[in-house]
C-alpha cells in the first residue's frame, strides 16, 4: 500500500512517458481527493445540526491521503522547493496518523460491542503514531519504522475484522448487514484487489503499473456515500424530532394557564421560561370563588419530554384536589399519592398556597421546594423566607406534609419560583442565590408584579452573562401575588 519513502530522497528522477502519466494521474487524484475533503468539511458545517462526525473524519482521511500522494510526485516536491528530508518526515508523519481518522470513522457506524474494542485499537494506534513520529525526529531510520507500521496496519485490520466477525457470529439473531457496512466492505475489497495487483506488478508477476490509487478512489467513494448518507438521514431525523418537539411544546403550553385569575384584591403575574422546547416546570390555579384561590408551582426533575409528560400528569392530579383546596397539606398529600409509582428516575418539588381573602390569611405548604418569599411594605420593606417543606412528591407514598398560616396585610407580596432562579450560575460558577433574590425583591417592591418579574429575569440574565434567559441552564418559573385588599390596585 505504501511506496518506499526512499523515493523521496532521490535528487533526480528520470522522466519517462509512463512515469509522466503516473505523476499526472497522482496529481489529478490528489487534487480530487483534497477537493472531496474540503467538500466533506463544508457539508458538515452546513449540516451541523445533525452532529454526525463521519464527514469530518472522512474529510481528514481524504486530505491526509491526498497530501501523502502528492509528496510522491517529483514536480510537486520541486515546485515547493523544500529539502528531501522534509518530504520524508512529512510522508512518515502522515503515514503514522492516517489510520486514526479512518478508525474514528468506523467507530461512528459500528455497534457498541465493536466500539468498546475499537477504543483499545485507536489507543494503541495513537500511541504508535506518537512513538513513530518522535523516533523519526530523534534520528531513527524510517525504513525500519515503516516495517513496524506495516505490521501494525495489517494487524489492526485483521484483528478488527475478526472481532467484528466474531461479534456477528455470536449474535442470537443475525440481522442483515446495514447498507453502510455492505458498501464499506465492498469498497475495501475492491481496494484490496488493487493493492494485491500493485504488489504483484512490482514483483513482475502481473503486467501493468501501480494503479492502487484507483482502487482507493472506489473505497473513498464508499466512505463518502456513507458519510453523506448518515449526515442527511440524521438531519431528516432531527427535523422530524424538532417538529415533534414543537407539537409537544404547543401541547404543553395548553396545560399551563392561558391567563391568571382576576380576583378583586389580588394582582397576579406569572412567567414560565423553559430551558428547551418542553420542560418540567408547572404552575396552576384552583379558583374556588371570589375570595378563595389556590396556587401551585412545581418543578419536575430533569428536562425535556419526560419532565413535560410528568408535568402533564401533575395538572390532572392537581385538578382532582379541588375538594381540598383550602388544606395545603392535604393537597400535597393527594398529589404525592397520585404520582407515586408512576415513574422511577424522577420526582417533583412543589409549593402550594391557599389565599383566603375573607380572613386575610395565606396557608402554605411545600414539598422539597425553595422557600416562599414574603415581602411586606409597611413602614419599611422587609423580606422573609417561609419554608414549610415535606418530602418531594412521587417518591414515598406515606410522606406527610404540614402547612403554616400567615396573616396578610395590604401591600404584601408573595413570591413563588422554581430553583432555576436561585441556582442560575455566573462565569465563576457562583449561584444567583436566595439572598440576592431577597435583595431584588426588597429593592423593587414598588414595581407591579409584571414589571418585577421582567426585572428579575433581566437580573438573572445579567448575572449569568447571557444575552437572554432563553439560554439559561434550567427551567425558570416565577409567580408573584400582590395583596391589595383594602387599598387601590396599582396600575
């Protein structure tokens, strides 16, 4: 497969017609392969959403082979003007590393058992490449190093092929080979035939010159097909997934309240900012009558579709708690029993508030949730954290919950939120924190609930160093209730 690098050390080359044709062929194929490499890399960045690395590895492999092929052309070496030792070192360096992108390409398309084996093979190849390059730089004879490289290449191909065959034979259900694998095997066999022909020609056992590079083109064509096909298929899957996520987002938006309740004496605002298309944060209301209102804010662990599905379950379970709206502890107990046994790897934190405008009191209970914050604006603004927490929902069927009752006065502000607020990180990996949230709540007590939430989200975005909260590290839900009974509601 490799011509002797000693050719590179020749100071002069006799230019014959067959040699000229061979050089022109090598130049044409080298330029073609390099163009293919650039096209593969360009296609990867144009189709970057697919995140399939086969195109990158294919491009690197083609570029390395093209450069090595061109180093054997005397006119290319002459035009570059570099000494012969430079070309020897360059060719040897490429020879050492060229197996790595081809191995990584194969790693992307095989199953997990073969991947585990390939990790060992690639590690050995990387170690050999480093040793070979260092040894050549230290003065070792490349002719001897090349013998070791040839042995390593042959051993890698044979051992990997045998391992893949063994894995397939051990499978209880032998699935047909994928089109990708069949194309790779076919292309490699064609290339192998050309390699065999080239070596027999050098031994004068078969007529004809060295046209191994033509077989390599067939192999490269197979690699290119696999890389491009995987990228396009992955992109189609991604588009289909994005469409499904958009539908899921629309469905989830329907599970959230389309508007906040309009209750005399209360001013309510809520903002839901998911980290991704769908999320696990949830809030809802139970309106009993003009003077009694239940408010729930919950956070499902995790993100994405699983958390959103659990949030949908939570909506149904919450609606079933209507008969117990006035008893926060009983509401959380009912939610916990409804969710227990429905999932294994998730749980839910929640905070529930019942507002009794007749008695001017608020009853609060939590389930592993960040504390409620209550700001009072009388002679001066003060903020206190109220934490009445039981265990998270969905884990322990017999978990017990308790509630606390807080008197309300005109001007009081109740803040409910999920942990995406206080756990927002800055560049130094410091959390936004409850203390900072308290300070913002006290500083902006004069703002309306809507404007306060907008200010808070701006502060979180600024703290996180983000252009917008849509890029936050967690879902964020903020709900503010202002108690105005006995005074005029702010405009």
